[in-house]
């Protein structure tokens, strides 16, 4: 759970933790010069520690993401809001434990600064666990999120109110989707085209279809703009499949060329999202480059999914065939 949280958020937690301890101990020392009331010292140091923690966590998190704000990949106001909400979830747990704990150890004779530092250290651990659990459960600051939903108020901006990440600078323009297929095969064309047509029908997406082969006509029939793209030939694909288990249709003699083709395609059309079926591997590689950063979606065959289960043995075969690896049958 802890390591499923955005690393930059964890850095901001650690920095804030140190500042909160210093703020709590310092305010307790200062307050003790004016009053002997353990209750007043406890409350003041608790509030100061909380202010130090929240302020530092927001500042550090925003600074660490400053480059992404400049590139308009995230929204600063959303991040500040999420940090504040995240801290509020931890405050109740911190206060519930810390205030009575600090008051008790001060009553036992521990100096106010030391009591505040100890209480902030111990209570901070409780608050951190509560915050990270809440963030993990709601997927706030999750590492794997890039875009979460279509914001209804800004109709064509893919964004996430949780992550603050955006994929389109101009809210008045449509989101550009590039569907990449190998149109030499119907099955590896129709699936991606169907997704592209469904997106186009929403009116929120500009959908293009890149490919080569006779089944590009399916994209045209679906109303998608077609882009002819040089690909590995269907004949070579079939030769590789027939040659053995490892289908190496990209080899030393052609991989640079076909990567250059996909790279040039994405740089020309600048899609926000790439939806690709099999045999368009380099489109996915090109999409992940820092100066392109398109959202890459790969449509897999069902047998490649860990959620796909199918018993290949025909019912008429004896039970001992259950012990034979299915790939041998």
C-alpha cells in the first residue's frame, strides 16, 4: 500500500514530518515562557505542528511537480486541494491520540518542548498511516494514474479531479485519438475500429485510423479518417508465426525503420491517445517518449490476459490429459 503511493507525495510526507516536529517543539518552548498550563501548551503546540505539516506538504509537493505544471500536464489548484483534503483525513487521528498523550507526559514532568516533540513524532506516525491508507483506497496520488475521467464541465478535457493531471491544453478542442491497426487481418482491425467509432460518436473525440491493408475499408465505413502507414507485411507475419513460438517480426534488419515510421506518424498528428491492436508495438513505444507523451492503450487478445481462463481439453479425453500442459495439446 505504501509503495503504491506516488513517490513525490511520500517525499512531501517526510519533509513535512520533520518540519512539524520542529514547529511543535518550538511553539511549546515559546508558549511555556508565558504560561504553566499543560493544556494550553498542548493545544498550541498541536495546532502549530499541524500548520507546519500542512504548509510544508503542500509546498514540497507543488515544487516537485513544478515542471509538470509548466507543461500543463497537471493542475496546481487540484494538487493543493488534494493535499489539503488528504491532511484533514489524518488530523482527526493525530489529535485524538496526540493531545491526551502530550498532556499526560507533561504532567509526568517531561519538559514542554520534549513532550511536544515526542507527541508529534508518535502521533505523526498514526496520522501518516491514516492518510496513506485513505489515499491508496481512493487512488489519490496513485503512481499508475495518468488520466481518469472526462470532466463534464470542460467537455473535451481528459482530466482527473483526484490527480490534477490533464491531457489537453485547450478545453474547446476535441481530444485527438489515433487508432493503430494492422489492416491485413480483419480481427486485428475491427476491434480497435469499433472502439474508435464509439469514441467518435460521443462528439468529444477526433478519431484517426492508421494502418495498411485491405481491411482499412472497415475504418472508412466507420466514418474514421484513414492514414496509410507502412507496416510489416502480412506475409512476413505469417512466416514468423509458422517458424516457431517466438514471433520475431521485428528484427535487426527492420526495427529501426519501423520505429521511425511510427515515430514520424505520432509527431505529425500529435494524438492525445493511441489505441492500438497487435503488430503496432512501436506505436506504443513512440507514444511513451517524453516529447510526445500520448496515452497508450493496447488491445490484447483474451488468452494474453491473466483474467482469461479456458479449459482446452475436450470432454471426451481421459482425465490424465489434465496433467499435460495445455500448450502441448
